[in-house]
C-alpha cells in the first residue's frame, strides 16, 4: 500500500485489502472512502469486506463508486457531502489512487 498525501487531511492509494486497515488506522486516519466499483477487476476485495474491517477498527467507511473517466456531478456531490460529514483525516482508495484524487479535487472545487 502506497499512501500518497493530497492535503494534510486527505490521502489516497490504490486498492487495499482488509489486512491494510490496521496500518491505515495506525497512520491516524479516521475515515475510509472507496471510489472503486465492486468487481471492477477479478479478485479485488469487495467494498463490503473492507467496510467490515474498517468498522471493526472503529473507522468510518463510505462507498462512492464510479468508473474511471465517468465521474458525474452526482458522484462529486456525494463525495463533497461525505467529506463534510465524516471525520478526518480521510483515506480514499480506488485502483491506482488517481480517481480518488480527481473526485476529491472536483468536490473541493464544487464547494467553492
């Protein structure tokens, strides 16, 4: 897992596994957002599997999936809402981290 800081309160990485949750919590994150649709790639852990591990570690989990290159205004609005509601710092992931970075920037821009 390669954690990349986007801001002081938001970081991204590529796909994680349930075993990564402990390291995410130990790094100080309080919430996790998954921007990857389930079954995008064979063998990837489901969002539900990651959610169970996150909740067991007392981390807030949100699933805001969208296909790479197909981000909608609704996706951006849902991300902006999540960022307002959940405690930071926030860790987000997708296939590579790029999608989670792009939606974060779009959500911040939408808020003005």
